[in-house]
């Protein structure tokens, strides 16, 4: 399957590295753990959304858009990368951010991703927690059309069939790297939220008959809801790329035991995982996605979920800019 038939703009530094984490592997005394460094995608300090935006922004260009609209939480990695992508291609950017974290301090409201959004010149509109974000984007798009603009809506997390192509491509990329470097991958683990990353990875792994199980560590929804959301998008993505039926419902697995009190709310396990990786491997993980995913991976290794002889690839989804927004909550 050739992704070259889908419109795409070059935004990311690819391929991102696939690196062994030797000190973490030794510390846990279990499987070899590799990290797929999608914190190194380059655009706007890097992160998972850049891969998705290569396809989404290309679609926006084809549709003659001059402004991109998207949504997320206040400290959204996706919003920050979308704002950077809009600058890269000469479009305006409108961000609708939901105040999901109550009693947030000034650092959360103004630093980290928020500061970068402003540096990139994005127009930021805040809405209350629980708002219908799709409806908010549609209302804004209608307002912009009335003003003579041509808006393009990017869904939250860049998660639709077009955006998921970015992580289908990521699966092909790290399997090629593993083959070239003689690494036998037994498991792939990552943080799962808006569904696009897991759906794209699932399609890529299944359509190539890799037989590599994929595990998403949830950061938001309960397990059943998360798996159903990913399953629906995986089905649609497989159909979109011409591989209908390649993913089965049982291929979509999420473990949502590490969400804690909710999306964007720090946990002790996440805090410990972020500090551990910084001090063992010199790597920074964000508190919302990759930090909680990492906390789940570490706990599962310690509980014997994986065979000690396994090789695991953890997808680093980026987001270290968000650490600054959580400076008061992180215990160092």
C-alpha cells in the first residue's frame, strides 16, 4: 500500500529515531524497551500530531483553505503543533480550548503550550469544561465563512481517517527500522486518547501481517468507550486506504487503569515515571499523554505482564512543552 497517493506536505523530520533504553530496561529487570522518538518530529518542538498534520494540512491546501480551526485542552500539544503547521504553510489558526482542568494556576493558563500558541500567532478562544467542541468549531467556521474566509476544521487530536494515515506510516517506518537493525518487536505500547494514533498503528500493523500486538494506555476515557472509539476509526481508516477488514475488534486493546482522576490531571505514577526516564535516559515525557502511558508500561512490566525476553517499542508521543504548564503539580 502506497501512501504516496494521498496528499501530503512535509512538516516532520522523518524517520524519527528508534532507540534502545538500556538503563530503563536494566532498572526494570525485564524486557528490552525501545523508544520510538516521535518527540523528535521537529515541528513546534515535535510530537505525535505532526505526522497527522502532514496529511490534514495537505487536505486543507487542496480545499483552498486560508484558516485552520482545531480544538483541545488549554495545554494541548495538538493545538500547539497545529498552530505551528498553519504558520509553516501561511494560514491563520483558530484554537478553541476547553478549560478541562479546574482550579488551574497561572503556569497552566499561560506557559508551556499556551505560550507557544501565542508565539505562533494563533487566535485562542476559551470555552467551558463540557462544551460540545465539534459544535463550537462548526459555529466558528460559519462565522469565518460569513467574513469571507475559507476555514478547514481539524478534529481534536487530528483524529480522523486522514490524520490516522500519519500513524499508519509510523508503523511502516519503525518496522522497517527494526528489520534493518535486527530488532524483533514483540509488543508496541503507547498512550491513547483521541484514537487516531492507535487506529493508524493498528491498521499499519495488521495490513502488513506483522503479528505484533498493540496496547494503548488510556489517558481519558474508560476502557470500553476508548476501545470502541479506536475500533470505529480503525475500521474507517482501513476502508479509506483500501484494506477493509484487516483490523478485527479484538485487535484493539486499551488499558485505562492509569487515567487517575481524569484527563490532564497528574498522578503519582505519572510523576514517578517522568522523573525516572529523565534521570535514567535523559528523556522528557509529558504529564498528560506519554507520561501516563509510560507509567502504565512500567507498572505492567513490574507485574510480569510481558515476557522478560520480549522486546517492546514504546511510542514517545512528545509534549514536553506541557511540563512547564504543570510545574506546580510535578514533584521533583
